[in-house]
C-alpha cells in the first residue's frame, strides 16, 4: 500500500487545538481490549469501554485523527446512503426499524460527546443540506425527507428559491435540510475524543503501527513495529480506509478511494455572507458528489472525488477548484490556502461492515464517506457489544469477510465509473 498523504497540509491540522500526548508503546502490556486505529471508531470504542471500566489500549500507526477522521469535510450527517424504508425492507421487521433508529440518532452521539466531555471543537448544529442538481433527483429527495418526517425527524424540503437562499447560488433544483446534522472541526473532534478516552482511563499510543495478530490460549497478542506487544482478550480493528494486511483479505473488501479538498484564504465579510449564510453544510446529488461549507476561520472549503493514486501536485485539485469558481464566481481570486485529501472506504453494497472472523476479533470497516456521526455511534455500539456479548447491541449483523473479486481490477473499474459518472453529472446539470 502506498504511503498515505500526510495530515499537515490540511486546514484542520493548521487550526486544531494541540493534541494530547500519546507516546509510542515501548513496553509490552496487557489489556481487556486492544484497538487498532485511532479514528472516531477506535477512539469512541475506547472511550465507551473505559467508561464501563473495561481496560482498552489503542494502537495508532501515526497520530489520533491521522486517517479520515482528521481530514474529512466535518459534515455531521445522520443516516446512511439508503432511505429508512429501504433499510427496513433490506433488514426486516425486527432489525430494520432498530437500524433506522440507530442511524437517525448518530449525529446526536457526536454532540452528546462534545458536550459531555467539554471538547474544544469548533462546531455548529444548524443542519445539513442535500441538494438536487437535476429534476430527476428531486423525487428521491422529497421521498427521503418524507420518510424521515414520518419518523419524527426535523427535516424539510426546500424549493429552488429556498435552496438558493440557503446555499448562495441558484444552480440546484431543490433540496432537503436535515436539522439533526451540522459541522465540526474534524481533527479537533478526533483529538477531543482521544483526550476524553485518556481521561476515562484508556491508553492511546501514537506512532505504534500494529504489525501482526496472533491468537494463543484464548488470548490475542498484537505485535507492533517497535517490538512491544499488547496481550488482550479481544481486538478491535478500526483501520477503515487505511486498512493494511493485518487480517487476511480485509483490505480487499473495500475500495479505498481518495477524496480531495481545498480551502480558500479567509473570505471578506461580504463574500462570506453570500455563501451558506445559515452556517449549514451541503452535499449535492451528483453521482460524483461535491460537498462544501465554511469553517470557523471564515474559509470556504470544498471536497470531491480525487485521483486513485495519492496527490502529487496542485493540478491534482484543479477540477475541484474549477467547480468552486463555477458555483461561486465571487470566489475567483480568493486564493487557496490548503489542499489535502484522504481515503474513504467504499463497500460494494454501500453499507458499513462489521465482522467477527475469529473469536474475540471485531472489525468495523467501510464508512461510505459518512463516518463522522456513524463511526462515533458505532464505537459506542461496539463497546456495548463487547461489554454485554449481545449481538443485538450492534446495529448491523456481523458479516463474513468477503473480498471483492479481482480487487486490483476493481480500482480500474471504479476509475472508469468515475469518468462515466462525471459525464452523466455534467449532462444532468446541463438539463436542469
Ligand atoms: C477527504 C474526506 C472527506 C470526508 N468527509 C466526510 C464528511 O464530511 N462527513 C462524514 O461523515 N464523513 C466524511 N468522510 C469519511 C470519514 O472521515 C470517515 O468515515 C471516518 O473518519 C472514518 O473513521 P474511522 O475511525 O473508521 O477510520 P480512520 O479515521 O480512517 O482511522 C483509521 C486509523 O487507523 C490507523 N491504522 C491503520 N492501520 C494501522 C495499523 N496497522 N496499526 C495502527 N494504526 C493503523 C490509521 O493511521 C488511521 O488513523 C470523509 C473522508 C475523507 C477522507
């Protein structure tokens, strides 16, 4: 696997509060649970385990928030890609409604954690807007909003004019606003989770890549690059888009696709007020979606699909910058301060996956670009499962680790789909 793009060029690394010390593991230790990966999933699991008096040790190859959790758009989005009715049909009359209830409350988990642990996280909870670029996307958006409304969620459909007032340009046909959502400074939130986990009694070790897993006499031993080990009753793998070869074939169950972002220089008051004046964030209905928002420093940031390889030069972000100026001509000449990217774990069925391929080994992988809320809540659910042993504590069934056939080729197919989808998106937008 190629060395991941570093965290430092990001807006979030430049503006997050300092991280708590998480020194590398130097001596072998024992724990109840060893967690690999210090993103939202791993840290939330550790925090919720520690709150239950279960000793958790987190091993992180780089630093807490190094993965998707420190690089994302900071859009806190409840739900999954599938609508509530679809989820109920897919998961049946017992698990379906429970899953819908779970995903409907994932954003609450984020704000509950921020408030309860008094985290230093710039955040606004004014809603998330999903916008339709073509009339074909309006029906699905209206149906999604109606399904959530039926379940008591604070959501609303916005017509073309209302959408333009909320977003700041008139290129969308309609949208829906989900007031459960909002925005956070994502790296500040990851660092806040790490501090909360440490304060609750978990151990978190940065610069400690896990290099091997071994099971002997009912215990797991996790080996690390420095030679120290963690011996534990259970292991949780929370490595998501940064998954390597710790467990056979796990990496081949996802496509780790790059998402790239840019952030402008701080905008003048006038320009700032002309874009998303209500402080919401937006993702649009494009097949290759764009997502954007302002941040607490008055910068505009926009993200979209990146190249399959790691970025090398500024031109790798030029398609995103072009889209930005096309949507908001007032941003021409605003200047770009930050360009960065990270890996999103995509699954074939567009669902997050939970696995337990061996006794005491729990795996959470595949976030489909919605992990801020989802992984925070899944961490809490995984801690409840570990504490109780009750599989119903998990919102999703434990599935088999099934590698995508011809995984290497899947990346090529994926690139071809991206090109084709971009063409369709341009066609739909032109017809709107
Ligand atoms: C550019 C971008 C924009 C996004 N925008 C949004 C958004 O706006 N809203 C949203 O909800 N979601 C968004 N996402 C998705 C979201 O960021 C992820 O779903 C989420 O952060 C995943 O959290 P995680 O804890 O599962 O994994 P990660 O945060 O990716 O953490 C995995 C960690 O595992 C570590 N690791 C891997 N292997 C090892 C090993 N062998 N030993 C030790 N450590 C290891 C990695 O270093 C990494 O820190 C975005 C993602 C990206 C990349």
